[in-house]
C-alpha cells in the first residue's frame, strides 16, 4: 500500500550537482529508516545515506562531505542533494523506506556522471 516515486536523476558532468527526491504515498506509520541506496552495473546495492528513527543520519564514506540527505515530513518526501559528483557516482539510485518493520523500494532513478 506504500508507493515511493523517485525523481531528479539525469546526466551531469563531473563536478556538477543533482537533487534526488522520493515522495511516499499511502499509509505510513512508525518509520524506522528513510534513505538512498545505489547500484552500479555488476555491483552490489549499497547504502549511500539514511535517516534513522530519532533523526540520526548515516552516510557512506564516499558520500561524506559531498551529499546531504534531508526529509520533509509535511510532504512525506526524502531528498538527496549531491554535489561535486564524480564518475564513480554513476548508478541507479533507489529510495528506501522501512516502516513498521516492512521495507519498500522506489523504482530507481539513473544518475550518470561524465568525465
């Protein structure tokens, strides 16, 4: 019953910026986690950034200092501001929400960074 719709991906040059958005709809209670994962071809899906229950934020080491995650509770939307993008950031980015011990995935949005 929960749907996650992502937007904001695209093609940018190295050093550029993108802002990803993930809007959640449906009945959402007791959110334990909201965040972003990414998966490059042939690679395992990995956590990029997440907001845990209580507001604690975690970042992948590669994202620290460049990416910022935030959430707008009124809009039920989580964002990922990505600055100083690098070619190695190229991947499909997936929104992830865990609520009441049930996990949900967004459809994924492609981020491509050219050198």
